[in-house]
């Protein structure tokens, strides 16, 4: 382990949940792993058939359960295994993102990306970027405290 | 401990009745509660799986069998799914017993006919075993039980046991088309079988439970056979949540089924508005 | 008014429809009316107290109304968009409903008030109205009244946009903590037509049914997102809310986002596709890495 | 019982005193933003937040005794074992100030259902911890009908103290031992009663204002409801009803609830009781798909029948205080006053 990661481990380790599509990003993430690329190891990956299956509600649920950041990633436009799932998702997330922002959820906590099966390097970048950004924002205590209030 | 807090129960045994029906045998985890716990045939409880919620079921075992209770349920929703996921040794919650009961003492010295359809045998089974454990207090005991198909018959081991007993007359039936090649019982709907199998109405009580349509068509048959409205008992299955007359859900006309029922005579049922 | 009554009478007399859904004067102000006999048609009225969106009653979910048979419905321009929405999303067939459009000069938020439109009581949606004459209508009645007064007061959406995320968070937490999860907002909404709402599903349970802060936020955000490109801005949810939560602000925001990104304004033309549920290859994706 | 006087300034000081003693004070106060600003009964942070001159709060006082959601116990799981964490049934001492008579009377009516045979400790715990200082109403608006259900704008039912606005502030009727206790504890705030006559006049004027809105013969109405479940009248009763349940949410006496489980992570959670209403289809829906109340007409019939026949039959009181919220705030324009008037006419008991 390098010196930087050790010192980081002592500080705040953000909890990040990644919702990824089965066909591109998941395979890309796999490639990043098998290629032994350097990246933050704190991302929990949840694999879904397609970005079209990823409901903005998933992101809300992740925050409810204590996530500090969320990554949503799938196939590049025109590469969707189901032809148009990612195009539909793109519209939905564009709106969701602005509404999250409007409700006071900092959009910098949520990363959207297209990562293909061959882009192991890009996946590592997305993970590292998101981790760094969320680390800077600090733990999402506002949401956690709100979620813990019982009445 | 408030009213809505359940007793903790241990799952002692799991018995699969049909593909989607299962019986759980439960015992109280606190020996003090186990010792004090008593109930009467026909009463029900709120069974719960922690994290899934509560569901209302009758107590399917007989009050004469101490130390445990049984619950038979069909897979329909979130709670029953969670109940199916339990293993022997797991913990469940139980609140009860609630509601009124079948007036067995009043039936002493008389004949009994039990009529049930599908999973409706569960509450009736409780009374059957209660009566059979006090067999010398009753005259003839007849059981008429029907299900959609042979596969849908619940409590198969007990049906077998009752069919072998000389002091019980058991009629089993399945809907036309629901029989198997080696089916030895009747074929036909419950009301039809009741017409030929029911004992004389004099000095006899009928206990009936099953799907609403079965009850609807069986009642007139019993009346034709001379059963008075006070000789027929049934148990209502309204949706309930609290079980103790608070939450308002089971309210039907002047009664709260959970507290004024669930056991009613045919006369009482006839007086209720058509809201169940 | 006379024209409206005449039309309703005729539609009922020649059995074109079996019920006309309009407005009547009740014992305590204006309310929806269900006219089934020609001789009741003179009960129908239209004035600035007619705030209700009657398109809601066309929803196939309302089983006690489905049995009434073919309906004619009185709509303002804004309500016509809800009829179009129901047709667009195949909840009703256009030919199964007779749309009676009324020319509208704005409505007040209060059906029990005196009906005089002022800057204070004019319904928020009237300020941005561009459909005072419904286009979807099979029949159009009434004279076009003068335009409604413009409400004064700060533009709350702009005010919220100018805040920091933390301030917005605090604002919504304070407002949403009052939510009692009665789901009245959903029940009165003409566009909430799901046979089974995700908030009622328990396997799996995505949205908890209790009225605590996390479930309240989860519920309201989900409803708003489901309303993207659907909400017709009628404000019935705000009127129904027993906690006076400013649901209109979020819905207004989502409508603005949809318009800005996809050039879609909620339309009374059923053939215009809904923006969510369709896509363009060149949709903006500046937020995607 | 005795009478006192309280000036406006003393009332404010009284609230400050009670707050300083670590008790909770609940009173009408302003909430919401812009045109949606309204009053609700809320726990006060400071005495100045109390707003007593804006009439009836949007929602009733019931949520102070029966919150929209409340935890009934928590649980933790460890392997096959479950441990239950009990919820205390004693609550912070609370003084409700400025409850209008239609709200003050409601908890006493709901007490009946919460205590037949099984005593609901959560309800009773809050009831016992609460002192209600009611305030006589000025007669409200056209939707009020408290006098029709045996109450009135000056009714002291359910109140420990009753304030009546007078020129000097408030005339105070001390009605119960709980009320006595409050007065004696903060005796320096209360003065000698001087305005009994003025208060009486205020109350009489208020009553006159309400009385014309509705009146009916309750026993006759009950008899009609009991005998006319299948009456044609119900077939189209709820055409304009959306089934939103706002009537029940607002209602001071509607008390139906649901019991649900919620998870905190994977091996812990809580069971809660949440408000529910007979106006939704889900309320009575069986697992089998059978629904006894299959449409909105049947559901609305249940609401009316339960309030004016079933509850009186079982518990001896009408489950309604005539606050009029269900009519005033119904987004569909359902009108309980009109319905009750219709039934009273059919029952032959219209006055």
C-alpha cells in the first residue's frame, strides 16, 4: 500500500455505492480489477441489467442506508445491449439530478458516467474522481441524521 | 410492555401442507408465558416476523394440546413470504389470544358436523381436535372437507388419521377435475356433499369455514336440512391489524370482528350488513 | 353559463353521454357536479371559484365513476392538458369522453370564497396561463373573460435556486417534516393513475409507509420524478395537502427542467409524446463523465 | 368549579413559565410559507409563537395524543434470537393551550375505543400527561356544526380550563382537578374573575352563530343509518370523493391505524403504528383480493355510519365534534353537513 492511501485510510473513508449495467461498466470494472489498476477500494458495486433499470429511487435508498456518494454508470450511447435503455436513463437522470439538487442534495455526490467493457482505465478514473470529490465534501451527515430521526 | 408488543416464539417444526400452504409449530420462548398461556377454540392471534410485519391467523392447534400453538398460512404477501423463509429454531412474534370462541361447552352431548373448504380447515381443525380430545362429551362427529384439487387438501396426515377412526365420519371431496387417478374420496362441491353427508339436524351443531362462496351456498343447504340459524357457527376473516378493537379495520356494521367475533352464528351473520 | 347548460342538456337528451361532469353551487361554495338527467343541467355553472381539475374524475382507477358510463367533462384550458395526458398515456380513449371547454379568466384557490379574483387569491397556475381557450375541446363555450390579475410576491423557485444546497436542504426538511403520508396528493392527482402505486408496494418495499423524515423525502421525491413531463400544474395536490406542503414548488421546478432540457411544455395535444419515455440521440449529457 | 381572569400578557407569561418548568406547551402557531402559511397545533419554542386569533387550526389536536407515526417497540436480531426494546408509556408533561372546544372534546370521545377491555397505554399515557386549556370559539364559519352533535362553541367538554375572550383578556373557567392544579401552581398569573357576564354574552353570541348551520335528532339519525345500509341514497353518495382521506387526516376523532414494520439496516428495526383511513381501497383489501368495500360509495357510507351509528351504538357517543374540517378542506367538495341534513330529512328528524 502506498504512503498516500495509508494516510487516507486514517481519515474519512467515504461510502460509495455504484449502480452499474451488466454489459459495459460491470465488465469494465472487472477489467480494471484484473488489470490491477490503482483505485480506491471503497466502492460497493451493484450490478443491474441496464442503466434503464436504475431508478433514481435507488440513489435515494443508497443515501438512506448511509452512502456518502453514488456512481451510476452504463454503456456509451449507441452501445446499449437493449438498444435504448441508456438513452431513456439519460433523460431520467438529467431530471433527477436537478431535482436532487433542488431538494438540497449536493449533485457533486452523484457521478454519472459511460464506461465501456474495454475502459478499465476510465472506470478507475471515475472511482478515484468520485472518491476524491466525496472525500472533500465530507460524510453525508445531513442525510444520515435525517434518516435516523424517527418521528 | 404495551399492547402491541408480541411474545417471542420459537419455530419448533415446519410442516408443508400444499405447495403454497405451510404449518408452523411454535412454542413460547419465555417459560413463564408458556405456563400461563391459555386459549379457546376459535380464537386468533397476530403473528409477526420481525422486519416484515404482522398478520392475523387463527390458532390452528387445539387448546387441549398444551405447550405449543400452530399456525397454518398460505403464501400471499410480504409477511407470509417472510414466514416461509423461517427455519426451525428461528424467532417469531405472537400477540393473542384474541376474539371470542366456539361455545364447546354448549355443544356437549350433541352431534357435531364440521364443514370446511381449502385452508378454511385451519380454524375448524382447532375445534375438531378439541372435540376429539373430549370425544366422550359428544355424540356423532362428521367432518366434510373439500378443496379445489387433491394437491390443495391441507392436513393430509390428519385427514388420514381421522379417516381411520371409527368414531369420526370423514367425507373428503375435490372439485370436478381436481381429482387424481387414485382419488378415493368424493368429487363435487362442498354444498352438494353436505346435502348427502350431513347428519340429522336434531341435536347437532355445524361449524363451517371456507371461502365466502362456499359458505354462501352451504348455508341454504344446511337450512334445508333443518339446521336452525343458532345451530350453525362460522368464523369471519375480515382484514385486521390490531386484533383488539382499536384500529377500526375489521369493523362491520355494529361489530368489530376482532373483539365481538370472529365466531358468529348464522343468525348473527344474517343480521350484519353486507360489508365483509 | 346558459350555453353550457344547453349543451349539457342536449348531450344528455340525445344520449351522447350518460353523465356530464361540471361545476355546481353547493351549500358551501362551488363543487364538482355529476349531471345525469337533462333537467338537472341548469345546475351547471362556471365562475372563478371553479378551481377543481375535473379531468381527475376520468381516471379509470375511480371504479365508482367508471360504472356511470360515457362522460362529458367541463375543462378549463389547464385541465384539458390532464385529459390529453390521460389519452397520451393510454388511460382513456379520446373518443370515450366528450370534452366541453370553457373560456377561462383565471380561478381563485378557494372554491368557498366570494369568487372575486385578486392578486392575492388568484391560483398560482393562472399567472403563467397560455391556454385560456382549451384547444382539445369538442365544444367550446362562454365568452373569453379578461385576463386574470398577476399574483405578486417573490418567485419562490428562483429564491430556492439561489440558495446553497445546505439552505435548500434545511428548507425542505422543515416543510416535509409536516407530511403525514396520507397520500392525498396522489389520490387527487389526475396524472397519478397507476393501478398500484410504488408507495403501496411491500415486496420489496421501496418507500416506507411511515411519516418520518426519510420516508417523507423519499416519497415526495419519487412522486415528483414520476410527475416529470406529466404534471399539468393544476395544483390539486397542493389544495388537498392537509399539511400545506409547497408541493407546487418542486413540480414547477421539474416542469422548468423538462422544458429547458427537452423543450417540452405540458401540452393539451395528446399526440405530442411525453418527454420522459422518449429520447433524442443528441440529448444533452453534459453531466455524464 | 371556580373562575379566574387572565390578561393577554399574563397568558404569555404563563406559557413562558410552563416552558421554563421543562414542560411541553402545545398551541396554535404559524407554519408554512407564503400563501400556504397556516396555523397548526405545534409544540412551542417560545410563548410569542402562540397564535390564538386565527380560528381553527388546519389539523386537529388528535396528533398530540396519537401521532401520525409512532414506534411501538424496537427489535434487534442476533442469529435466531430477537431482543425487544420496549417503548416507555410515560410522556412529557404537556399543556395544550387554545384548543377550540371541538378539538378539546375529541380525545374524551376517542378514549372509549382506546379503553374498551384492552387499554391502549400509548394513548392513555399521553392523555394523562396532558392538561387541556380550551378556548371558547367565536362561532366559526358556515362549515361549523358543533351544536348539532351536542357540543357548542362554548362547550367545556374535555377541557381542564376554558378561556373565553373578554376585553381584559380571558375569563377562565376552572373545570377539573387538573385545571385547579395548573391554576394554583401558577396562581400569580391568574387574577380574580371579573368578567363572567361578558364571557357569557360572548358565548351566547357564538352559539347563535353556529346553531343555524345544522341540527338533527341523533337517535333518529342513528336508527335510520342502522336500518338503511342498502339504501339507494348510498349508491351515488361519493361521486365527487377522491378517496384521498383528507377528511380523516383532519378529523379530531378519526383514529384508525395501520401497524407496519420498518428495518434499520438488516438486523434491527421497529414496529410502528401509522394513521390510516377507511377512505382508501387498501384499508379492507384481503390477501385473497376480495374487498368488502369495493368502491368509494361503500367507503364513504362506512365513514358516516361509523361516526353516527356504530360508534354511538357501541360506545355511547357520536364520533364527531362538528368541527367542519372534512367539509371545509375536502378537495372534491364532499359535504358532510349536506349529507347529515339529507339523512335527517329521510329519518324524519330534521329540526
